C-alpha cells in the first residue's frame, strides 16, 4: 500500500522544530531509528518537493516507482528529470555517500542521461543540497560529498546548492 502525502507531512511535522532555531526537522525521526530506509527516502523527497516548489518550480511526481527519476521539475525553461538521493551519516573521513545507480536484476547499473537529467544529493543531518548534472558524474555509481573539504579534493563541491543548474540563474559552464 502506498503512503499518502498527508501521512508523510504529518510524520515530517512531528519532528519539525517549533523554536525556529534552524535545527534539521527530520534529524530526530531518522537518527532515532524509527523509520525504515524507504520511509526516510520518502521524507527526503518531501524535503525536495518543498524546496523546489519554494523556488518556483512546478514539480510533478510520476505515477508508481518504476521510473529511474523521482520528479519532473518545470523551471520555466526546461523540464528536468530529477533523482533525489539522501544520506544522514558521514562514513569516517570519507565524507557522505549517495548512490548514483540502480539495480537491474542482480546487477548494479550507473544512472545515465537516458535515465535522469540531474541527481539531487541531500545531506539530511547538515541540510546541504547538491544539484549534480548527470554528465558531471557518469559513469560513477556512487558520489562522495565532502562539505568540510578533503585532502584528495572534493570534486562535487562545485555542485553544492547549485540550483542555478536547473533554474538558469547565474549560469555557469557545466
């Protein structure tokens, strides 16, 4: 059975801080281990929906979950197929990881331009968003984010809060 948007919003609002101190509203629900990973992903999709709509995007959700993208976002200049991936915890000194892949049978296959236009990475515990065009990470199957820097370099930091990719404001060369 599917989860109603109202149910997701009610679950999300349970953990929403009323003090306005900038705390992450989902942290308590997720770190308490009360939610299964799929539900946590649904909350991250809800986070994205609120963020994107707040920036003026028209956001559509495809029926079912058999597509490799989670949303179609209309920015007024283009339709974007967006895949939302989130993570909560740092993996030691390695930073934060999100998958840029799907299972096809028993094989892990990296996402490509045939599947999505942009991958939205969300570090829930830090409330940090990454907007990464698919061509910036192909053929990788995992993306590592280092918001505090890295000795080896943090190649995806240029995509942190890079909403300009989709919105077309302050355009940079991809």
